[in-house]
């Protein structure tokens, strides 16, 4: 008994030392070697081998599932990047759209670099849906469409500021109608003229 236990310990230590970096199959073979060095019945050894095979199949299935999930995640990230690029291009095109309601306005209306005069009036909208935590593009477009339809005005640019307000750019001729439409829909408004500074940082 003493000899068997003392002789088994070195081999266990050796297995532990050599097991670093081993794969599942290597561990399975080491377990079967330990079983072979004992007086275990052949049927029990076969049973253990079968259980190890089943465990190996489960392990392989999990790995395959993980690889598939990683591929799906990569595709989602690629789609997300593509969508962001499309939204950026759409926003840039909208910002560079001429104001068809005012033939005397410049070719570009909306976002321009800091310090450059922006044509038209800026309407700051808050309260109601605009105060929601949801600052998504879909929510912004929904609010813009509702105000535009209510007041029958063209909104040439829109964005959420970092303090949560929604900025709407309209022509000077539409500033009152846009403000009235927003208030009629339950929003609070502040209208800035084209010469007034924009008080909030664009997000």
C-alpha cells in the first residue's frame, strides 16, 4: 500500500508539470494512463473513456458555438460601422442642402465650423419627448418630423446638445411657426436669431 502510493505520487507530479499547455485530448490520455496503472476492471476503464469522449464532445460544441457567436458579433460591428457612416453622409448632405424657401440664402445651411455665421434661426426645444433619456437618431427624427408637419416648416438641421436640448435650424421666416408648433406639441422653446450665439455645445 505504502509503495503503491509513493510510486503514484511522482507520476502525478510529473503529469502536473507536463500538463501545462496541454489540450483536452492530452488530459484524456493522462487520465487513461492513470486508470491503466491501477487494477481497475476493463469495463470501468471503457466507461471512463466513454465519459471523457462525451465531455470532449460537449467541450468541442461549446467552442464551435463561441466561434459562431464571435463571427456574428464581428458582422454586427461591421453593420453598425456601415450604418454610422451612412448616417454621417446623410447628415452632411442635409447640412449642405440649400434652403429652397429663401432664394437669397447661401448654398449651405446648418452646421458650419465654430465662429462662422449660421443662416436662419435656431430653435432650442426641451420638455416632453425631447427630455427623454433616448437621444437616438430615430427619436430626434421623430420629433423633427412632428414639429415640421405641425408648423408646415422646413427644418434644415437638427441635433441634441450635450445638456439634452434639441436644436432645430429653420429659416427666419419660419422661426415663429416652428416655435408655435413645438409649443403646441407640449415642448418648451427658446428661439435664437441668426446673429445670436448658440448657447449650448453641439453633442
